[in-house]
C-alpha cells in the first residue's frame, strides 16, 4: 500500500499532510477543509483529492480535481481544467499559490545513482559550480555556419504548430542555408502529372502559373535525392534538357519521407553555376533539414490519427452508453426519453452558469447516464403502482450507488461519477445516499438534481398529471436553499420559459407505471 504525503516547504518549517484513503480530502481557505491554506489568494474550496481503487490494468491512486478556484490548481506547471481530474504520481509538484507541494510516496525507494546535484545560481556561493562560457570563433567558415543554420532550422521546425508551418519553416531554412534562388516544398500526384506547391521561396512557376520543374526529376526522386545539372553528361538527357529550357543550371530534389511515408519533395534550383563540392554539401544540408521536417510531419500525422481514433472510440463509447440507457427506457414507456431530457436541461443549466465547454459536456453526459443504476432494479419494485414499502424504497434508493459502481469501471466516466452518485442529495442534507449538504455535494450532483427534478415534475406520474412549467419553476423557487443549490437554482430560473418548454414531454397517465423517486 502506498503511503502518500503532501509536503510543502513554503513555511519556515516543513509542512506535511498525510493523504489517508479514501478521501475526499478538500483543500482551500475554508476552515472546514481537510487541508486549510489561510491566504486570500486561495479559494474557499480550491481543490479536492480522491482515492480511486485499481480497476483492471489501471493502477489505483490519488486523483486531484480543481474545484473551480479563481487562481487555479497547477500540477507540474500545467493548470488543471475545471472539473477534470488528474491522477497523481510520486514526485508531482502541486502549486496552489502561494503554496507549493510535492507528492511523496514514502514507499518509493530513492536510487542514489539517480540523484542530481543542482549547482547554486549564486556565483559567490562556496560550492557553486563554475561554468565557462565559450565564445564560438570563426563562424564564417562554411561548415560551422551551416551547423548553426541547421540548429536554428531544427528549432523553428520543432516549434511549428501545424503542417503548413512545417512547410514554411523547411523552405525558408533551406533557402537561407543554401542561398539557392528558388526553394519549394511540393506534393506530386501520380507520376508527376499534377504538382502542388505548398510553400516556396522565390518562384518556381512559369508565365502561365504552372509549377516549373522537371517531371522526370520528380519521378527519379521517389527513389532518393537527385542532383541535376544542365548540359552535363552525368544528368539524364531528359532532365538536362528540361533544366536548360527553364534557364536552370543546377537543381536538387529530395524526398521528404519517414518510415516509408512520403510527405512530398523538397525542390531547389538556381540559374548560377555552383562548385561541385559545394553542390554536394548543399544537398547534404538540405537533406538534413528535410529529415527534421519529416520527423515533425510524422508527429503531426500521428497526432491527427490519434484524434481520429479517439473520435472513433468516443463514438463507440457514446453508442454503448446510449444502448444501456435505451435498455432502461425499453422496460417501461414512462422512462422513455427521461435521461435524454435530463441531459438537455443539465446542459442548459451549465451553459447558463458559464461553466466552460468541458463542464457543459460533463453535465450533458452525466444527465444521460445518471439513472443507469436503475437497470438493476427488480421488476416487482420497478413496475409497482401502489405505494412503496420502506424496504422497497430502500432498494430504489440504492440506484445512485449502483450506477456509480457500474460506471466506475470505465475510465472515460470518472469525471461524471460524482453527479451519478449524488444527484439525489439535497442542499439541506436530507437527501440520499450519503446525506451530503451544501457545497459538499459535487457541482455535477447539484446540476443533475435540478435537471432531474424539473423533468420529473413536468412529466406525468401514475398518481398525478404533469405540472405546468410555471408551477414547477415556482416550486423550485420555494425550495432554493433547501432541496436545491440556491445559486444554481436562480440561474436555472433565469432560463427563458419557452426554451425549457420546448423540451418538456408529457406521457399519458395510462402508460405511466414507474413510481416517482
């Protein structure tokens, strides 16, 4: 079992907080928080730590979640998205300004061979490491100058944020390092019948706007770099004639490829004569920059493919969730569409509260799956029309916890679990299953509670018809601070009535069988 601590050195003495499972461990300025940080820069409820058990191949551990703080919660320098939890590991640095904590698992052994001694930045310190700053001389030499240009090109290409930026960085770096008149990155369809210029320095187009280059040279370059010279016996007659017709003395064409994937060609040409040795060096330098670009293009391509696969997984996951909800709806006409409507109302509330794109989507998803625990209810209780006994109500009251247990096995659902578990909790602490109160109820739980109750009251029940929207809104107003979060409730009440009414669906009382919970 891991032995996790949060250790801070902000104060004169080391401050240590042991993380005892299962949590939650709250961090904030409020005296009721598990870890109180007395500073105005810290939000009243700033962040939460929650232990998760191991599930399958996924190792359990502590997860941290920003609770909507104004200053933000940072892990290893990266700000957490509101409502998005992150697993913590030994050595992580947590910043809650002005506090800095390190996550320490005391069961993790420290290998002395991995210890790094960092020299003091104070030059007068007794043990400071002396660093000699070297002045590079004779930078005018060709080889050294090209090395500097290569390093600069690599940095620019590495920083490129998309493929178009890589193309531009490639041609500008090669043009600068080779001083060729025209440099371009091109893509070729078929055997060169169609050439697309994606970036260029100079101009490789003819008067008609058609790319001006030897198609034979492009075809040969598929097998490797090609250096061509006009009126030279070592160059094929076809290519040499093409160059002469284009008033080009020297041309170089290099495939930009990685692991068998051809992204395009780097093309250079010049109307001036070049020293033979210099021409070979230019080709080598251009090839090196082309390889850097290919690595970057490969990374961008993998990123796009990962996004596509992620989208496919998302669609598959969404379809699976929808199938489970449909299985619940199919059991009885009354439940049909309830989860979809709750998802709509939850999304509307999150949007009106300006909670951000991520939280809006989590509210929608949580509304969709909030009642998934009802799939395990026995028919004798699920379809009962007469009043429920205490024992039967106790069975139905377990559905939030059952839903939590069903979904906790799915990593993509971790961030909606609080809403599933807590959507029947009440602001005054009289709800179930944990009798949480106030802001101890998760934000998702408070959102779904309002959306769920609104849909329940505007839908038919076996013992009463649906209530009018205005009447339901008045009821919500009366219950602010008792059943519902007063601030979220006010925001829900501010949504235009006609916008709400569009999504209210009534079911015939003759069809309604399920007892309202």
